[in-house]
C-alpha cells in the first residue's frame, strides 16, 4: 500500500474550482442524483457548540458517495465563528479528509473552506436555474449578507451565464456592501449596482434574492414583501418566518436535514404541526418530477449535504494528483506493520 499522505492547499483548490463553473455545477447535480437514488450517504450532522461563544459552532459532515467507477468517503470539519468578521478574517474555516475506500486510511487533507463555498454556490445556482425553468436572467439580484458565500454565488451566477440587469446589496454591517462591490461585482455586467440600508426595499425590488447571513432566528415575517413571487435562495436557512414559508413553493436538498436544527422550515413545521409546505427536492426538479411555478414564491433552502463536499473535493484531489500539485507527507503514518 502507498502510505503517502497528501496535503492540498486552498490555492490549488481555488484554481481548479474557478477554472470551470459549469463542471462544478454538473458534479453537484450528479451528487444530488446519487443521494436521491440511495447511492450516497450523508448522516444527520451534529453541532459542536461552546457555552462561552454561543454564536460559534463546529460541524462535522461525514459522507460517502459513488463517483464514476469508484466510491469515496470522508468528512468535512467546518468551523463557523461569526466574530471573525470583526477581525477582518472569514467567518468559516474548514478541512476535508478523504479516505481510501479499501483500507479506510486517510488519503489527503484538502483545504475546504473554498470547497464548501463552491459547493454551496454550485448548489444555489443549480437551484436558481431550475426554479427559473432554465431562464438564466434576473432583472434585479438582491444579495442579503455580503460575505464569501455570496461572493461565490455571484461568481457562479455570472460564470454560468446569468444576465443580471441590477444588483442590490444589503448587509447589517454598512461597510460590507461597498467592500463587496469593489472586490466582487463586475460592474460592466450590470446596468446599475446599489448599496442599500433598507432591506425591505431590496426584497420588494428583486426577482432573485440570496440570503447568506449569520441569522440565528427568523427576522423577516412580512409575506407581502414577496408578493411579486421572486426566486429566493435561502442559503442561511433561518431568515424567513413561518407565514412566508407556508405561502411558498419550498424545495430542499434533504427533508430530513432541512427540517432540523431550528431552520425556518423546522420552526414552521413545529408551528403548523406538519410539513405539507414542502414541495419537493432539488433532485425532483433536476429529474422533472416537480416543476417550479413562476406565479408563486419559490424558495430553495439547501441544508448542505456532505456528499457535495466529497464530490467537489474528489475533483480537486484527482486534478491535484494528476498534475502533482500537493505536498506529500511520506512519514505521516509511522507504524505501518501490524
């Protein structure tokens, strides 16, 4: 057996991911198919929390998935520390460990904050594509929460051919929209880019809305703000009140996961006593078992399955190995004989 342990940096992961947005989206779509067909497993995750840091958490996401003619298993270990933002560093950090299918030995450690952001963005834009029934155009994109997840979603939208006339930016930190505009937005792709301190006006004016906040509980409860039936990518999962959820077509990646951990969907279920508001899954949309209704509010609330991290992590690992772009640790496993 080859005991070489490989370390793959964020720089390599970034280069591989950003070289082909369409391929990443295709890989994520296939991972959803595998999950729906029972060929991938993603156990319900648990949150490691800290009494002295109630807004911080670390989440282990184990998973296994069949990719082509082989299977891969592993775990993403992702920390979310919202207070990092005030320090000028990203909220989330992560590593992905990939395991050999035959022996269980770890093959590699991949820097995974970028993989996590990219799989979230690929999932979100895949959902937007199907909720828009293939029409990759928005009159106004509203982005609520101007961090790295929103950055990746914007890059994937532009990278997969979306035409967007206007972009509206909102963040509870009033300095963030300007930073996001300067560092992320491609002005030439849009007629106008607006920074607003009025969240309600953004919601009313946008036909494609991204929520990527650190909200711990629903803070938007007025369903009239969505009377124009936009597409909502509810990535942060805890922004919307039960009345808004109840009046929408709701799509998820996994009902088991989405109806847990006090997400908006979970809270709505507890309030109503049922989950009849769930329309279907992203796999239902991909396979045509469900169709989005443009005359209704359409919400995609992906919990974020570990199989998605594995699928993209496998791409990064294989491309890095093919091109010898990794750090080899030959003596990582010291005791090699039983």
